[in-house]
């Protein structure tokens, strides 16, 4: 019997949960979105001064309704009813772009059938821009019981988290504190006992050492006195004086007495026995102490404390705690069956029946794909039994972005260009020669690449046929080390060697022998001055430049540079001198078929065109970096789009009067809170172009003025 009841209860729950899904599927219920409704103003209604429907009651309570009628096109009477509140609902809207962003707003409508105490409704708005889909934050609407179930899951999870010991409570919960503290008390007592014992032993040892040293000093002094007495007793000094008086050799007598002295000293201890403290003289009770006697308290280091602390860890509890931490995600999934969405735009609970509506607002950054955008709504319903129902997609709303770009001047901009018949270009090549020689070896250093660089420049100038070569001048230079005359001759021979080599490399050019000219400059002191100015590593730079720029003997100048600035000279010789050993090539060309020296022509301003393109892609900041040089109409539009209203206003005031200019000035002055000027500019714009009245409804600054000052009444068409 009990099994039957349980079976029936389970079956009932399954049927109930399945019925929710099936009912919603059959009814094809969905949430929908719409644009915020606009209520027509009284002057926009079509009606009559008198009431169109009248209702009377007689004495018996019987009601009679009288309605105003009018003739239709077929001549039949039809009832005309004045509606007190007309609601206009549209599927598209024009939204203004301001400061590179637009406001997307819409109303989400949820029918009562989708809502329930045991249900949660998740709605997901999606914005489409060309091929890009931008998800908005979800809307979550929960029933009372569903919310309670969700909250119960989180409460259970919170209870689970309470069983986990946090790091801040590790010492209190997972360490045997009593034993740990007992250890420190015991350690303190032990250290103090050792300190006292060691101090006593040290005092005894110190007294013993002092006494022994005094005794040994007394014995050693006596031994040295005995040696002095022995030396005198042998009479060596008297015999030595006698020998010296008679000018006799004392070497033999010195050896004789010395040998006798050594024999006696070695034979009798009172002449040779020195006493000093050693391991043999220290008593056994002191032998093991001197090396490790401690007379101070040994403090524990942080490393010692950690090592001791680990002895008193409750390792079983720690392992259990780590296991609880590792299973947090698993427990969350098990206990919290309906997780909350932390990024939801709205997460609310409803307790009453009825239709649900929500005004949704989102700010979206614009780009090149933001001219037209679409919005739709999807979602699903979930009940406490974890059954779900996917909602049909809602209606699609369209947003047309209205921006200041519609006022852009798309007229191509041209710039004047002066074309000269003759042109000059140059290239620097670092050709490496053997030390002190002028023979050109292509495989030496980077010579192959440097020569290719010259060939590529020649080919670039002559291959297109636009230019004809007049001459190629090469100027070889050298660094200042060595003799000035030697360097001058060396640069000359190297220039001629390079000219001879290039004749074979540039033989495709006609009369290359006459076009190629070799020059030489010797030591390039001017180049050295330029390089020193460009380098920040020299100090004092002014004194160094003064010496380098001084007129006089170059060899003497190079020598003085080496003596007066040795540190700087080392850097100059290592880093700058190689750059002076360069060959400068100058190419003189003229335009083929051109007779006049100069021609004035116009060509499209590509830089300005790039800025216009950036504005069309709504990359206003990048466009402004280009347009600041022009300060024209489009610059003002760009400044408006970025919010630099005062600057934009000043630029527009310099433009010629037009309907567009007056309208934009109306917007700018409205932003700057100069409403009287704004109204004046708007009226002037409408006088010049009546279509600006309809444009005014699209721009919030103008629309606000229209409503505040009732400017639409001035429209003669109304």
C-alpha cells in the first residue's frame, strides 16, 4: 500500500511538471518586446468638442447609449468614438548618436501564462549589427516558490562553506595550540637553565684559565731568567771581548760556546720547558665546553617557529579541510540547483499575478556597422522540477541611428601641388675597405647589401620612365684618425675605385661613364660635429664641440681631442668614426617630356579622405587627429560627435550661413545651455529649410526645445 502511494505521488509530480511544458508549447506563449509607447498629445487627437458617446439611465435603471454618427463614403451612418488615450506602438525607431554612443531602449512584455510561483523566466536580449551579435544582460523573473527553492540551495551551500576552515582561522582550528604553547614554555625554561648552567661553567672555566695563565707566565719568566744566567755563567762574552781585542777570529769560539749552550738547555728542563694552555692541561670537566659555551638566550628564528609549528598540525583535519575545499564546485552544483546570474540586468521576484512589463535601457558604442541595428528577444522558462521550456523568438525591433554624419560635407577635397622638372635624391652607403687600402671587395663586411641599396635606388628612379638620369655624384669621406693628408688621398683613391666598380654594376644606364662623378672630402669633421650633437652620452658636450669645431691643424686637433677627453674619445672612435667612413650618393634627375621648370596642379587630398572615412566608420578620435589641421565643416561635425561643443560652435560660426549650419548651431547652443540662442537658430533653420522641423524630432536637444517652447505650432502646415 505504501509503495502504491509513493508511486502515485511521484507519477503526479511528473505529470504536473510535464503538463507545464506541454501547455506552454500548445499555447505557443512567448515574451515580446516593443518600443516605448508614445501617448498622443491632446492637440494630436482627432475628436470633437462635445462628448462622442453619451449614456443615460431611466428610473428603472435601464441604460441607453447615444453615439455620434457620420456618413461614410457609401452614405451609411457610422459611429464616431473619441478615444481618450491613443497608444502608438512601432517596430522601428530612429535613435540619436551622441558622443559615439546610442541609447537602446525597449519594453519587455511578459504574459501572465509564462509566470508562476514555481517558475523562473530568463529573457536574453540580443542586438544585431550587420554580422555581429551583441548579447545584452539577461532579465530574470522568478516566482515566489522558485525563489525560495533557489535561496534554500544557497543557504545549504553557505552551511557547507561554514564547515571549511578559512586560512585566517587555520591556527585556531587546525593546530594543537595547547601543545604548541607548552613547547614554548618548556623551551623557555630549558634555555634559561642552559644559560644559567653555561654561565656558571664559564665562570669556573674563566677563573681556572686566569689562574693557570698567571702560573704559566711565572714559570716561563723564570725559565727565560735561567737562560740569561746560563749565558753569563759560560763566560762567552768575556772570551769574545778578548778575541776581538787581539783581533782574532771569533767564529770558532762562537760555535763552541753555542754548541755547549744548546746542550745544557736541552738537557735541563729549567732552561727549555715552556708552559702554555692546551688540551692536555685543561681538566676533563672543561674540555667539552669552551667550543660551545652559550652565555646568551638562544632566540628562535621564523624558520624555527614554522618547523616547530608543523609538529603540532592536526594533519587529519587539514586533509579533511583540503578535501572540502576541493569539492566546493561539485557541492555547489549539487546543492544549488538554480544558480543566480551575477551579471543579470534585472533579477526580481514577483508575488502577484498579472502581466509583467519592464523598461530596458542599454548604452551601445557605435562603429561603422551601427547605421542600422536590430533587436530580438529569446529565453526559456524553468520550474522547480528542473523542466524547461524554450520560448519562441520575439518580434524584431529595428533601430536606425541618426548621427551628425548626415550633415557631413562629402565633397572631395583637393590640394595644390607644385611639380618641379628637376629632382634630387640621395642615399648613404657604408662601404668597407681594407685598412689603409682602396681596393673594393664586395664580400667584405656589408658591402654587398650597401651596393645593392645604390642599385635599387637607381632602378627605382629610372625603371618607370618618369625620370631621366642627369648625373650620379658620389662623395667619399674618412674618419679623422691618422694623418690629414693620408686620409685625403685615401678618400680620393677609394672614391675613384668605387666609381670604377660601379661602372660595371650600372651598365644598363647609357653613358654611365659620363653620368658617374667621383668626389672626396677627406676627414669629415662636419659630420663628426653633427653626430656629437645627436648623441646624448657626451659630457661636457659644449667644451667637446668647441674643440672639434676649432679651426687649425686637423692632426693637432685630433691629438688634443684624445688627450683632453680620453673617455669621450674612446666612445667617438668606437661608435662615431665608423659612421664617418661613408659614401654619399646624390642622384640628379629630370622629368621626361617636361619643358617648364615647374607645373602647378591639383590632386585629391588623400589624407583628408582618410579622415572622412574614419568619421563614416565612427572612429572620431582618430579622425580628429587629422582634421585639426583643416578646421573646416567636417572638423566641427567631428568635434560635435566627441562632445567638444564650444570648439565646434566656434568653427561653425566661421562657415557660410545655411540651414544646416543654423540647425547644428541650435543643437550646440542647446547643449551649452544657451536656449534663447538655440531657439533663434532653430527658427532660422526652419525658415531656410522647412524639413528641419521633422529632423528636430530626431535630435533630443531640439526635441526638448520644441516641447518646452511649443515650436511646432509655428509650423504653417499644421
